[in-house]
C-alpha cells in the first residue's frame, strides 16, 4: 500500500475530480490523503479519505465574494496571486505528512512540484481542463475572439505564447521565496518549467473534447471526464423529485458553486423562462441572490447532483465550468453557457464546435439573447443530436485498470 497525496486547488469543479481519483485509489488499497481547503473537509471525509484541511472557511468565502474573481483579467490575476501565496502553505502541509510516495496536483499547486525538487517525491500534474495546456497549434480561447489567434502563422503563435504569462508575473516571487527556504533553485519560467511534471501529466478530459497537440507534455495520459458530483452521498431531495414529476421537463440554471454574485444571472433567467412559458430549476448555494417571490413554475434549491437531475431537464444553462459542462454532456442535454473568466470561454468554444450548445458572454447574457438561444436549443434537432452524440461517447466508458496502473507506476518504493 502506498501513501498518495492529492492536492486540489479551487472550487468544487476543481476539487471533485480529485475526489473521484481518491475513490479509485482507495478501492485499490492505497492510503489516500486529501490536502484541500477546509470547506471541503466534510465531503472528503464522507467519501472515506484522510483529510488535511487548509485555511479557514471565511478565507474561502472572502475570496469568492470579491467582485473581481469573475472578471476576465482581474480574476486570472487573483487566482494566480493566491496560487503563489499558497505555495508555502501546501509545501508545509505535505512536509507534515509521513512517508509520501506520490503527489497528484493541478498546475496551480506549485508547492507540490516544490516537494519533488526538494524531497524527490514524484508528482503527477492533473489537468482537468484543456485551457491550461497552452499550445501554439490549438491555442485555448482564454477570452472572446481569441479563436482568431489560430489564423496566425505557427511561428508567430509559438513566439506569442512565450510572452510574459500570469504565472510568471503573479506567482513567481512567492514561489521563489518558498524554493529558497529549501535551497531549491526556482525555475526561470514557472509556467513553462513547472506547469506539467516530468513524471507525468494526467488529462481528465477525452480526446473527442480536446485533441492532443504536438506541443503538449510528452509523458501524458488522457482520460475520460470524472463526472464526480457526490450523488451517492447527496441524492436528489423529495422536493426536487416532486417538482420534476409535476410537469414538463424544466430548464436547469446554475451559475456555479463558487459564484455568489449571480443576481443578474437569475434575473435574466426568470425573464427568459417567463417569456418562453417554461418551468425552471434554479440551483445556487446562496438563495438570497435569487429574485423575490419566484412563481410556482420555478423551484430554487441550494444543491442537487447533476448526474441524477440533468436527465430530467430540457436544457442546461450555466457558467461553463468543466465539471458542470461534462455532466451536461453525459446527460445528452443541450447547453447554454455564460462564460465569465478562467477556462470558461475555452469550454464554451469547444461546446459550440461540438454543436451541443451555445456560448454567451456576461455582456450578451440578456433576456432577449437568452430567450432566443433557449428557443433554438429546445427546437432545433441539431443541438439535441449533437448532445446525444456526446452522451453516447461518455457512456462508452474506459476500463479503469490502465489508468490506475499508470498512476501507481509513478510511485517510489521506500
């Protein structure tokens, strides 16, 4: 039995893939420790994992309450600054654990990579969205219109992507400080040298969603979407079941688990479904951001497992997080995305390329545009067919044994 440490970073959409990995490794007999923000401690322990919680609940709430976090450029700056500040926190947490044989972490947990350089612990970089793989061949759409970047000559794209990046600008000083404390030479470019571990990179999204590119990491394994949403711990409530049974399939709206600034999102949703004469489900962890006095045709809840809920819905409107979108693919439901920041514009672009939905920006997420987009998603057969094609691909699940064998092949034997 090996001691494997998982170090997710971010909101539920970033943490749940690691929960899925933890479940699989635990079933194989390994000791699994999750180093994670304390707000996820209860969920991780409920799944049977050991947990080393980080920070305080108010720290997480303060971060997601910042108005900048969902802005296109300011949000990226905030995330990378926090990632840099967290380097020492993750490093100290891992150093406090006994006999660590392997670490799995996203590219933003630089403290995990520091443990490789300082203590020789192998690290697998886990990429849950293709937007973090900055390729000159298929450059991610990190903001609206960036898809036109791909029309430039390849030599120019190669040069442009090597220009100063957010990781080097906002993380490097804090990472360098943590390196110096352990007598480790910091990388010249944090992003290009440390974003993918030479021990291996695991991409938790399939090739039909993002085709491998020539300049992706060489030691890489690409897998299926994890589709973890804690449905086994938190089933659909009786209230939701009764609502689903009481009429036509509703349209499901959610701005994401970490979005507590979604008042306008729900105001637009209410007006759009009222015009369409459709029922709706609003899912948000902060019910106080909903419009007052919702009609009986709309049910609002704090949580519902999408894997169980989505097959009973007509369309799915959300923020474009990779975990949320993959649940929509699995259910074969047409999707409408309001992409705000981070990986969301790239996910929305890939959704449109697949023909399984429509992407909007916060500026274009208006009652008129949302009503028009939903009318198309509900009536045009091409969206339904493309969504069902995605569901069929996801239903053809891979055998987990090669994945687990690949992961455990990186373990050091003490």
